[in-house]
């Protein structure tokens, strides 16, 4: 329960590993208290705690800097915090079975050897296929995004009266030539 987690957070300050599963009443408040008080955590596994929000993993990423393994599986997360990339000792990040549509750019700051598990998320940026290839592939994805030119030049070819000028004007937001 939430009160049990608060008790652990207050009385187990030297806690290094914790597994929490199917605690449907667990809240962000108790998770944040745990993160603030149990800064020696190296392994945190949270599974099927769907009352948590993105704030829970943000608190953990802010306070538990020694983590080598972090799992938030099937917790209905919709985003990862930007500070997730600050977890320099992280070797496994498992955020499978959530509702993530994008990964923050900072995720590329994780070690290349960090195993990233993102299965069963509707990822769009980067795509699930890219994310499954790991941190180096995600880094390439974001680097390539930065290299996309800000302007696009279109050359229109075609017969006379084919509508090239009308198309150009429509693309430029003009109604008349």
C-alpha cells in the first residue's frame, strides 16, 4: 500500500534494491518520498502500478543517481523525464508496456552499453524499431534530425497550363500569382 511504501522510505534509508509489483494504490507522493530518502538505491523495479504518473519516474531520476537498473513496467507512463539522461550508472532501463510516444533527447546521454527495453509502447519519435536498436541508434536518429535543412526547395516541371503556378502559390500561401 501507499502507507507501506512511506514506511519503507522513512525507515530503510540504506535500501539498495526494491521490487514493487501490483501495488495499485501506490502514489507519486510515496514514490517521491522513497526517491528522496533512499538515495542509495541501485535497483528499482516497479511493475503494474498504474496509479503512478510521469512524476514518479521523474522523482526517481532526480534523486536516485546510483541506479544501475530501473524498471517501470506497465505503469501507464506517457513520457520519460528529461533528467533520465543524468543517470550515468544506469545499465538497464526497462519501460516496456507503457504509453510512451517519444523519448527525450537526453536519453542519448545514457551509456551506450545501457540496455533499453521499450517494447509495447506506441513510440513515434524515435520509432520503436530504432529504439529497440539501443542508445547508439537513438543518438544517430537525433543527430540526423538536427541536420535536416530548415528550408525545402521544390522544382516543378510540367506542361504549360498544368497548374504549376497555382501549386506554387498554394504552397507559398498566396491565393493569386
